[in-house]
């Protein structure tokens, strides 16, 4: 079956029709961007930190195999079981096997974009494992059967009444009770018993430290610490690019992460996991799932520097006005638009075009990924691989030809009537028409600059 | 110094006054300016759509038209950005390199090359909101950007500050993209138009009578959004103000 490209433009149009959601979404994320700016202004060394972070990540990625092996050896010394998963399928199988060995039927987990990539819940559920998300936003998304719409604030596209409706359906709460306090309380009451009785816990992670064989999880709700420590079995899933060489490097990244993400100096919890708790067991799954291939892509490998702060999403004027779900992918926003096509070029071929290439993302990125330049490069790659819509390709081809021939070009623009009769109908009606849907056309003028110049300068020159 | 004047296609067709003002201003400043009659486009629309090979003919023509000039000046940030940073659909001959190195956006040419100190003929007794296109802001770097937290600088504002009677409105989100984005304005029509409306409202609420910019393409889009959305605000190219337009 032929894969259909995500229709971002259409999904965005639907998102824009709902004024209260749109306004909240835009303003909430813009507020996060402003708080990030305030934190930046408090640190005179901000740009140096970005440079340092970028250098550390590039160095690590350039020496990834060595550092991964170093991590594995040290983690094993710490008593951690280390697994390698080449793709989502293998990852999910490993998780299922570990759970089966322990007879575990219930799994509580904290936020992890990697498990979303692997679509892990859908794999475990039919195998008799009940998975419960413990991050509030992630839990809301799980109950609503939606992907996270943002990598840091997964339910940011929802308003309080949406949450009230979802909780009423699942927790039997009053659908008209729109108090955030009582909704949070309902979630707490529902989550605590599950956490206390769960057979196994799972977390994601932000950083793997090669020299110590340890890993770091940064959260604000404390749910990752509960997920990791209440059950005796802790499984952590991390992408292989999460690595930093030394403990000292963490100072750079921990200072950048939460400031870039939420505009807070640090996350409420920054937990270093050094090995299994007494009488417990700890597993780490190191996931490739396309990362090695990406590392080999000359123009796109630096996207692996990403520390998943979401700053590019918060600043993106397109993301703020279209919502994360409109990207139809695990990763949305600017970083999603350059990562997603590596998973499926055709399906995500529209995403690099869901951008004005304004470059704000690149300049807020704490690890200096040249996001908007990669968007530009993706457009070229997609055009070369014939992943552009037919009409657009044809128009560009015709326009390109026309722009190379001054005489023909002059004829075409010297009168709208000429243009209308030379442009094929499908150009006008399929493609250029949308301009006028929410916008007026430019006003007609008496004379082009070209003809004014001819009249006022060239003739004058001759007369002299 | 012999200057070749490039007038982007949309200015030629829809905003000739911005082109005329650019020419007259450079002449007033004593420059020797020529407009090659065979010019069309810099190749940007094709290249930005990913269809780089379709930009080759336009780029080759551009070089044929402009290689003989010491400097190429254009009242457009995005076209300058294309020529300077992305113009690679054709082999990089010496002529191509010369053209890419010596192409300037009008504001940077006035500010950095001519170092113009005054515009004695200019007076604009209005409150204006300055719109820096993303090309001028984040590629040509003619103004500081809020993302980097760098000390404030603005070449267009430096120039406009030399105009008698002018005052500035401060929008809430001065660096936010207006949503034009070339073909984005058509393929992502809904988001584009919403961004444009938010942009003109921001300027209007800040008290701007005019939006002034070095990029007409952004203003063409913003004007369309303002007129449809009933936002009473006017648009003017920076060259027109510096050339002495009063309204």
C-alpha cells in the first residue's frame, strides 16, 4: 500500500478554527519562550554554554561506538543489565521478555519519547501487560489515545475542560468540575494505588555518562523517581545518542536543559541512577531505531545532538499555530520536521515545508542544531527523491524556465490578461487560489518598475 | 563604483514605488546606478521549494546581467540572502563568486558600505512599526535578534532615526515571523494568514500608523491580511521613507 504524506496544512487549518485552544496554545508556548529568554539573560556565559554543549555532542557522536562500549562496561560493573535494540520491534521484545521473566503484569512508566517511537504500549497491551503513564500530561494523552503533542508538555494543546471530560470518562469525576486542583487530585488518587502495587517500573532518561556507566533522569513531577524506585524492577530506555563522555559534561547540559525547555533554572528532580536498589534489578535498553543511519547522513547527522528540550517548538510560530498533532508524528515542530523524514521519507515529506524557514529555532537550540538549514536541505533531498506534489513540481519547473527567458517573462507579467491566458488553469485554480482565502491580493499598479525605468531613465539618457 | 540595481519580481509588478525610491535614493547619494533591462528573478522561489535545479536558468541569467558591476544592490533581504548564501544551482565560476560576494541588501549597503550619515530631504511625521524580515534579521544580521540575547543593534532603525519627525512603535513580538515564507504562503495558507494577521494586529495595538520594512514580500502578505482582517494600518518600504516620502 502506498503511504500517504501527512496533510499538515489541513490539520493546521482545523486547529486554527478553534479560537480558545489556538490562543491558549500560542500564548502558553510563547510564555515558555519568554521565560527561557529571561533565564538566558541571567547567564552571561549562555552562548559559551551552547557552543560547549554542541562541541561535546559532536565529539561524542563522532566517537559513538567507543563511548557506548565504555558505557556498557561501566554500567555492567555497577550491576546494571545492558541490552541493545536495533529497532522498535527488538526494543519491545526485550521489554516483554524482561517482564515475563519476572512475571510482571503491570508496568508504571515515566515520560519517554523512545517508547513512543517504538509504539511500546500497543505491543505490550495485547500481551497482557497493563501500562500506566505516570507523567500527568502523558497520562492525559494515554487516556485520550493520542500521541504527545509536545516533547516536554505532551498535553499542551488541551484546555482544562478537555481534561475534565477525559477524567470524567476514565475516573468517574464530575465532567463540569474545571478546577485544576481537583483534577490533579483525581489523577493523584487514581495513580497512587497503581504506583504502589505495580510489578515493574520504567523510565526514559536524559543522559548516559560513559565514564561512570550511570544515567540521569530529569523530571518535574517526581513520577520518574516513583516509577524507578517503588517496584523492584527498573527498566530504563534511552536512545544511543543520549551519551556524554564524562560526569563533568553534565554541568553544561543540566544548566541548559530546563532553562531552554521551561525557562526554569533546573528541573525539580535530577536523579542519577547508579545501579539497582538493594534486592532489585535494573535494566538499560540502548535503542538505535534509525539513529546509526542518521549518523551516516552528511547533512542531517547533527540532528542527533538534540537533548529534547522543546525550545524549537516553543519559539516556532508555525508550531504554535498548528499544534503538535498536526505533524502526524512522534516528534513534532522544527526538530520533528528534520528527524521524522529519516523514519519515513514519503509519509513525512510535507513536514520540511511546514516552515517559513525563519530560523528562530536554530538560534534558541541549546546544542546549536542548524534546524532551519536542515529544513532547507530536506526540501532539496525530497525534490530529488520525487516526494513533492505534482502541481508544485510542475509550477517550479515552469517558473524556472520562464525566469531564464527575459522576453517571455516580460510578456507574461506585462498584463494580467496575458498571464491569465498563459498560465494553465490548474496553476490558477489548484495552487495560487489559496492566497485569497484569508488575504486580499496586492493592488494593481499602472506601470511596472521595468516600464517606468524605460520611460524615465533610458529615454532621458538618449535625449541627452 | 558602478552599481547594478536588482528589482525583485514582486516589486517590479506590484510595488514599483519601492523600486523607484531605491533608485532615486541611490542617485541622490551620488551613486552611479544602472538597472539591467533583462533581469527577471534571483532563483529563490524555486530553490526554497527544493527544486534547486529549476533555479539554474534564473541564476545564470542573474550572473549574466550583474557580473559587470562592482556592487549589486537590491531592496530585498530574502533575495540578498538567496544570492549570498544559497545560490548554488550553477557552477561556481569566478563571475558567480563575484556576484555572490558583492550583492547587498539596500539597508546594509547604505549603512555599512556608503555609511550614510544623513537624509536631509527626508521627513516622516508618523509612528512606524519596523518589521525586520527573517532574512535580514537572522541571515543578513542587520539587527540583533531576541533569541541570542545580544546587545541591541538595528541598522534599519539607525537609518530611520536620521529621518525628521519619525517615531517608533514597539510591538510585543518584534522578531516573530509574519508568515509569508514564499510558497509557504500558499501551501500552508491558513497558518500563513493567521501569522500575518497576528503580526499586523501586534503593530496596530502598539500604535503604529505604518509598518515599514526592507522586505516588500513580507508587506505584500501583511497588507493582504490587514485589509481582509480590517486592521487599519499602512505599509511603506524603508527606501520610500529614506527617499523623502511624506506619507
